[in-house]
C-alpha cells in the first residue's frame, strides 16, 4: 500500500476555504482525499504536529465538509495501519519549525516556510519517502527541484492554477 503526506491546504481547498483556487481545484482536492481513504495510507507524525494542525484549522465535529470529514476519518482510524502510517520527527527548536529529518540543504533551509517543514520532515522520515500532496501554495513549485534532489516528491494538485498564481506573483 502506498502512502502520502498531505499538506493542510489540500483539506482546506476541499472544504472551500482556498478562496483563490477554482471550483475545479476544490473538486480535484476532494477526489484526491477520497482516493487516499480508499487506497493509501496517510503519513502522520507521532508528535501530532500534522494532525494537530489539521484539527486546529478544521473542525471534525461540525457539519461534514470534505476536509473536516477527512480529519474525523483520520482520528477514527489513527490506530489502523492500513490507513495511517506513523513516523517520528524530531523538533530541533522551541518554535517546533525545524526538524532533524528536514534535508540538509542550504537553499531549502533559507527559503522554506517554517510552518511547512513538518510535512517535508515526515516524508523524509518515512521509509518509502512518500509524495507530499500540495494544492494551494505556489511556493512549493519553487522548492520542487531541491526537494527532488533529496528524494522527496511532490504531487501538485491543480498544478496549472498554481503555476499561473506563481507567474503572477513573480511579475
């Protein structure tokens, strides 16, 4: 069974909270979450950095929107190896934004969003180095090559939209 790390914005876009993303992207994110539930493991860290962020940004106890329902599904299945793969990541600072498992790369270290490092650390800590699902943050496009050099792959949902957003930002 394959595994994936899921950036929180995939859940938010599926919930309709990615206001700058299209309806097509919302549908793509929702479909990808359904596919994960059916056929893949979600990688989470034992320290709950990832699941804690999901829970903080989405309320699994409210009406079952796609992202919130996914968080609830994870919470209910966190002990089931067919659905969740746990990894340990080691925070190296008080802010919990730097991790020993983050690739030693000066370019990534200098530019990478501190709040997103946990996803990279989790992917890197997992024996399969599963892809990271991303949907609404165009900065990831700029990090893709550096991450690939360390064996970390991205699965960019809504790639065309993100490229357009990135091109507008860089003009």
